[in-house]
């Protein structure tokens, strides 16, 4: 039996009887009825697991954290992180949880997720527009806690304190995983964002060989139908082509992890197939995108067959028609262009400067 009662139930003993007298408790500490601060508590057979450890992007300081005060962190056996998406909602409170609570358990994520994670955290600390007293952690906290993170391969089975767990590919972003947890024969599958459609660089989410007893799954787009990828790609390139054909410039806000790489691959291929566009520059104006590219090139084998095959001849992320834009001084505003920027920068910085030039 699964319980999704209010957080205060975590600290109370529950006398309700279920199969064999045991109760499996699942409680969202965040992202239950909101988008942000993904964090799910699970207790069964004396074992305690925390899935994800994000923050709420709309808040700052302690208000952005999951409801950690509803649990005893020292009782948690393992913490499993599914991904480190750029919008912060899956793993950004992890340094706080490891360094500033009583948590003594073990933390696991995939190799690629850990490689990207440090880059994203450092960027988060640098760009956070909050008072010093509202900072959840600093660069020194990040340096101290990174060694505490252990890595797991896809399909590798590990066991900690009687908890068996392994993970599968989910698509979405590089390194993202869904975790299957087995406690006393009861199997629980936990996943956040996933994609069953292969894109330009990532594999589709795997179909499991058996069904779990319980599935905890993100439902942000659960009742929406999306257009096929090829239709969305055509709409995207058609709008860009039309805009620059009329002498305009295109400013594309895109998250540095996943979305940026996908769109850059689409644009580079489209430019290659349209020689008339070769004199129109494409830039990406994000230092974080550039740093993430190094990780992407390192984990080529984690990507789909198309990318792996292409890599035997050259890296698909060494673009032919795209270059970096370091500052506004390097931007030659003399005609049509396409610039990919950080969404955060639309409020200030280079992205805002580029927007106001037009």
C-alpha cells in the first residue's frame, strides 16, 4: 500500500494495517502540487530513501528548499538523483542537504550527471541575485560535498543496507535516469522528466522488462499531446528562415543543458543544407553552454546511435556554422543573425543588451 498523506505523517507512528502489517509511505517534500523543488521521501520495511533534492526557482533562500523540516535527515539510507536539469528543480538543494543537515547516508547519480552537476552548481552560485544571508551554500560547500557523490552506471545493480537499486535511460537530458528500487521484493520505479521519442542526440527512454509494483512519475505534461518532433523542428527553422530573410535577427533563449545542444544541432544541419544561409552568423552567448559542450563530447557513448556513428569521423558538437559570442563588443550588428542566449540573461547582461539593440 502506498501513502501520499501530508508531510506531518512522517513523524507519527501509523497503526493502520496493510499487507503483512507493513506500510509503504511515499510523501512529496516538494513538487507534489507544484513545478519545482522535486524531492520525494519513501519509507518501507525500516528503509528510507530520498529521491531528488531540488529547489523552487521562484523563491530564494530557505523558502526555495523542499520541506526538510518534516523529516529526520539522519534516518535516510540513500539519496538518488535522477538528473541535474538547468532549471534547478531536481538537485540544487543537495549541497545544503549534505553539508548543513544531519544526513549521513549515501548519494548516487550517473557519471554524466555528476560531471555536469558541478558546472551547474558553480554557475548557480555565481548568478544568484540574492543577499549573502540568503545563500544556501557557497563555492567552498560545493568543493567539499562533490566527493560525497557516488556514481552508478545504467543497468548496474547496487545494494545499500538491504536496498537494491539500478537505473535506466530516460532521454530528456544527458545522464538523466529513472531508478528502480527493490526493498524486500517490492519494486518502486521513480522518474521525473522522460522522453519516449529519440531526438537529435539522446536515446529514447527505455521500456522496462517488467512492471514495478509502484510508479512515481512526473506529470507536468501528462495530459498534453505534443506535435511530432519533425513538425516542431520545421516550425522552428521556418520561423528563423523567414525572419532572417526579412533582414531580422533571432534571439533564442535556451537552457544551457540539453535544449541548447539540441537546437544547435538542428541549426547547424539546417545551415549546412541551405548554402544561401552560410553568410548569416549563428552565435551562442553562454559560457555555461561552452563548458557543458566539453562534457557532451566526453560522454558521446551515452548518446544515440546517430551521434555515436557520426563521432567516428568528427565530433557532432564541433559545429560548422556556429561560433561563441563572448561579449557585446564581439557582436557585429550589421545584418541578420541568430543568437542563442541564457534565459536568465534576458533580465540583465548580454542577452538583455542584444535584445535592446533591436
